[in-house]
């Protein structure tokens, strides 16, 4: 399946001081992104990037995604306007050679919450800024969007004082008299 938004850049063409890029999705790209993310409409989608080469062939991409869209409220099912503003800060590195180990044999891998993420791979000398913008847009969406002012009001049967098992309270049965075994 092709990416709904794709804007590849060549890493070897970047100036050493870096380069700014801007992406504005057209109507077809916005419709594809909306369909992919279950949104009725994306009215605008803009991403800006500063792409700068680093040491050892790595590239740092910093920027932001701004989108104005329509979402569906999970409580009322009403459509409502929403905004996604998501910061982007990702490192890219050349893909490791096929069969090359990531770390020396026998060395255990340890993780810390303070660790920086592994860099994403540079594929065929390119980085797809469009796919990166689409990914961060999706990450910035509220998975349970709620229209402003809408409050979830629990129904009567959801109240702990009105349990569906209230009628069983105090009932006497085989389990209340020794497990249902009859004595002879």
C-alpha cells in the first residue's frame, strides 16, 4: 500500500549547514490521510522541517506538523473541529549492512528511560519527510476524541447500587448449603 503522503529527499544532496523543507498536503493526500485515520475530513495539513547532516552519515530532522481536521466524538458521535500540533525530532542513520551485528557478540543490551531512540534507517540514500509527517500526525491524534462540552453520563445500570446481580443478593441455593451435596 503506498504512503498517503510522500516527499523523499536525498541525504547526499543536503548542505552541511542543513536545509529547511515545508510540506503542504493537497486535497487527495488529505483525503487519503483522513481515510487512513478514520477522520471525516482534514481541512489543512502543513509540516515544516529543518534537516541537518550529523557525524557518521547520520541526519537529524526537527520540525512540526500542524493540521486542522474534523473528528467524531466518542460520546455523542457528533463531528467537531480539532487541531493537531505535533513536534518532530528524529535521527536517521545509514541502514546497517546485511548480516552486520548491531552490537558485539555476547554483549547484553541494556535500556534506560533516558536513552535516545535508535535512529531510523536511511533507505536507498533517502528520507521520506511526507511519511514522517503523516506518522507524527497520527501519533498526535486523540484516540478517544471528545467534543468540547460533552460529558459522559453513566446510565442507571452502570451504577454500583443498581447492579444486574442485585436480585441474586440473599438468594439461598445449593452453593449456600455446603456445595449442593445431599447427605444420606
